């Protein structure tokens, strides 16, 4: 294995880039920072520290519904920057933080949230991917929506 093949571009992870060809999301493009960016880690650490003891399970873990809410807010505040080609019928949906919050926290939009997570993972991937393909993902790759009728 060539060690260079797993090297990442830390600067891109922190500042973000546009990602297109997101599996099963048509021509949607997302501008996202990479998963594991420093702000994301700080946000999660602070949010998890601030979960009151009474809201935790006996073993100290955070209940899944609360963890999902925390991660959604972290994606909103530290990962998703913008989008292109998002429509409501024929009308363009311009990016706004309020709409992004809805799409990231409403369970009925879980495929959008998964797409943001997928794009963030793509940006955090190897330097080879970030530099060579101009943010165009491999739409034929495996994806959490596989087998889903949702498109």
C-alpha cells in the first residue's frame, strides 16, 4: 500500500468544498466541510458534556434520539455550508439556515441528512479524491439508501 493513497487534505476538510453526484440525489450539490472538522469535534464535545445526568441512560450514554438531535445541530452549525439544485417542485429552494435546520432535524427528510453526512465523509476522504475529481462523487458507489424506494 502506498501511504500517499490515504493522505487527506486537512485544509479542504476545514474550509469545505462542493460535492456533486451524490447517490440517489439527482443533481443536488452540497457545499460541506469534511466530517471530523475541528469545529464539529468541538461542538459534539461541548454538547455531550452539557447533557444533564438525568437525560442520560444509567450507563452514562446518551439516548439515540437525543444523540441524533445533537448530531443534526452539529451538521447544521459546522458542516453544511450551502446547496445548489434543491427544488420544491419546479421552484428553486435557496439555502437558508432555517431551512437547513428543518431538513437536517425533521425525520421525514432523513435522506437529506444522510446525503450531508455522505458528502462530509467524501470531503474528508483521501487527498486523491478531493483533488482529482473536482468534488464529483462516484454515483455508483454503495450508499445507505440502497434498496430504498426514496429518490
